[in-house]
C-alpha cells in the first residue's frame, strides 16, 4: 500500500461502480480517506466503503443527486464535517443521454447540462472553499468531447466538451491559491454501462489505436497521478486516456 496521499481526504462523485469505484479504491490504496456519492445503488456504495475500510482508511458514502445543486453543496459540507478537510475532488458522476437530434427534447438537454456541467461547477465551488494550497480538482469527461465518432451524441458531446472550458477557467481562477484543476477524458472502458463484450464493442474497439478497451483501473491510475504532489505544475490540462481514440 502506498502512502503518497496519507492524511488527504478525497471526494469522488458517482463512486459506487465503474470508473468511480476504481478511483475511490485507488485513492484509498494510495493513502487517502475517501468519501463517495451515489444516487441509487446504496448496496454497491456500501461495498466500496467496506473495501476502503478494509484497506485501513476512513470512508463515507453519501446519497446525492447530481441534478440537485443544494444536495451537492450539502455533501461537501458533510464530508468536511466528517473528516475535517477536503483535499481532492473527483467530479466523476455523469449522465449519458443519446439519440438522434430530432428525438432529443429540452428536458434531455437541460438534464445533461445540469448533471455533466453544472454539477462539477457547483461541487468544485463548494469544495474549493475548504481547500488549501495543494488541493486537487479532477474532472472526468469523455472521449466523445474530442471526437464525435458516432451519430446521436450531439448533446452528450456538448456537455463533455464544456468540461474542457470549465477546467481551464477553474484552473486559472484557483491557481493563485495553489489548487490545480485538470480533466481526464476516458475512452472505451469496460464497465456495466459499456462492457467490452457488448453488442457494439467490436466497432468501438476499432476506433482506438490500441484496439482494446481500458479497465477502470487504467483511468484510476491517471487520477492518482493528478492527485499527488508529482502533478503540482499541471493545471488546466486535458489528458486523453483513450487508447488513441482521438488521434
């Protein structure tokens, strides 16, 4: 077990499964106490909490809807109340709404922006109030921000592309306080939502240079680097962990 994050407290939104769970577990393995949010699956969130505790770290799961700004602010306050601080925020929770542009209404548009763009802004703003120099904000985007390789992703791609600008802007705003803000754009990753043996997996795999899916741990490894002191001079950056999807 590494101790590079010993004494740090991390909050991972959407941390009960997939990439979020892998991130939470990796940060704990590197020494951080970890809080995570979930919206529906409390059992899976509890399992991640138990795994973190088994690694000797403190853990907390908070139910929160990313479409509810007040809930996100309360979550940050609850984490600080429980652990006394917050050093690392990973804005991982998101929503995937896709379909032909003729079929997407304003409700889908508004929800995509609320969850994928507004929520990272609200949570970052709330967390930054408690961060000191050395704080880390890490946004999780999507390869679809860089390359809309398939039809039906106009709104989803828009929402993930917006994170590039948000990351740059927050990086500029928070840089004087020693807080870095960076963005990771994962490519095809083997999760429940996009399994490597799914019906479209072979076509999706073909769009990558490496010809394969990532494991959630691959994304978590990039997050772990951005969370540690080694990344102190990196801010406002977008890192594509996509197997060459965007090239």
